C-alpha cells in the first residue's frame, strides 16, 4: 500500500556522512565519543545525582567502553546520535547531549543530556542543547524535537525553557526510575520556532 506522504528525512541522511563536531557558545565543542572517554564517563556516573535521574549505573570503565561503542554504532544505524560535550580548549568532558528515538521518516527525535557535577550551573547543558537543536532543525531538516524530563528535575526544566523547548504537558507516571514512577514534562521545538 503506497504512502500518501514522502518521508521528512530519508534513510542515509545521517549515516552517509561522518558524525560532525559541532561548536557551541562559550567555547564548548560537541564531538563524537571516543573509547578513551570511558574513564571520564565512568567518573560522572559515580555521582548520586546521575542515579537520581538516570536508569543506568556504570559498574566499570569496561562497561562504559561498551556504551561508547553502542553510541557510535547507533549513528551508523541512524537510531541515535550522541555527542560528548567538552571544553573546546582543554578537551575536558563536561557532559553529553543526544538525539534519541530518531524517526527519520517523521523527522522527529528526542533530545537528552547530562552534565558532569563540576559543569553544573554554568549553562553547559543549555548551550549544548541549543547547538544540537540548531544543527538538527536548521541544517539536517528534522521537523520536531521533543525533550522529556522528570517533573521534579527543575534544572532540566530550566534548560528546556532557556533553549526554546515549549512545555506541552505532563505525561503522568511515564518513566520508571530507581525510586519509582515519575511524571514527565514534555517540551518540544519544531522547525521555524
């Protein structure tokens, strides 16, 4: 049965080229992950704040190396696009920003991020998210980006608001965390916002 609409983005839109490095305001750089990042990611995931808002824990640097391999493979498979957020001058890992749940045919994806403890409160997540959204919407041609965060995660709500992701509603009891089910705020940006 034929479709009445054409895909927003076609297969190969991402995978036919290398994952780019993206500059962000304030000297940040979004770059593809490297296996050498495993010790820094492992250290970030020892922070109790990460355990509060994320479903994964890092048991070892070897485990994290496996995550990084998965993140790199996800680009080739056009399922996800994950970047390390680093200080452009020193190369120090400050966080991560990603497009998850990519649906090329619909031109949609979900934005996700985290920051290392030492980088929090410095606008790192907002600057990285702004750079990623600009690239995804304006350069690649995605139509809609969604951003979900636990309602109780006020810092993530501030990042969403600062980066132009409009609050669209609350998904009740939508995501299971270690401490139980969380209501989630749904924010979104569409091309042209």
